[in-house]
């Protein structure tokens, strides 16, 4: 049973408890017909169940701490920097990860040595588990040529890199296989992603990446 199913089960049990309580309470009203009692019980319990679903989901979505507790080792929401080498040339950039209870989307861009964007990309699938690892599909556009490529990226999330139990991992290794045009079949191996500390702007991140790559 996954975490979402556990949350839904808890809401269902709370609703069942309400049904029992309200039915017992209404049964003490002598003048009330059984049909009316069950009608009131049904309407109010359906409304309560719907309200609890909306309320609990909203509370979890509105708090990164609760989302981190909910997703545990798979809480990736936030900014990430990445770097990898291809033929001795270092590539760096930024991932922007948006995440709620049941979905995740990733956008980002690569940064050239002059600090300008040299590519941008977006996820075109949800993150899915395949043979024990997480994978996601990307569409990538080269800024200079305008060529669009696709990539399947495999993520090796270091779940032990969580600094505490109410936060997400801070380190990921990844590799991508590219599809499309002359890069078809090219593999970008040993991509290193690090979670950016809260409070840093993207301009600061880009400057730090440029200084580190030298």
C-alpha cells in the first residue's frame, strides 16, 4: 500500500466513524423516520468525505515539510544544479522540479561558459519506476540550432542523503540516453545533481556553476 492509499484509507475510516456516530445520534430522535435518518446520514457523510479529501490534500500540498514527509526519499521539489562531462567538456545547468501528491514535472536549462542558456528542456512523462530505478522522459531544445531531442533519464536517488526525516534527498546520480537527429543513441553518463540550498536565486546558482567550472 503506497502513501496516497494510506491517506485515503485514513479519510475513509474517519468518514465511517462519522456515519456510525451521526446515525446513532439521529436514531434517538423518535419523530424521525428511518428513511429520513439514512438520507441525512448519506448526504452529510458524502459531503464530509469530499471535504476531508480536499482539505487533507490541500494541507499537504501547501507545506514542503508535509510533502517531504509524505514522499520521504522521493521528495524532489525545488531547484537542483547539475553537471556532467562529454568528451572532456563540462556541462552545467539547473533543474526546476515541481511536485505535489501524485505528480512531478521538471523544467530546466543548460548554461554555457558565458552564462547564457544553451539549451532548455522539460519532462514529458511522469517519473516511473523501472526495474528498481526511477526514469523520466525529456524533450530538449538546443538554443543555437533549434533542434529538438528527446531523452530517457534514469535517476539514482540517494535516499540516505536526506539531512533529516522531514526533508528530501540532496544528491542524485543520473544518466541519459538521447534520441533524435545526430545525437541519437548518445549517452550522457554520471550526471551529478545537487539540491540547491533554500534562499539562493537562480542568478547566484548560475554564477556559482560558472566559477566552479572555471
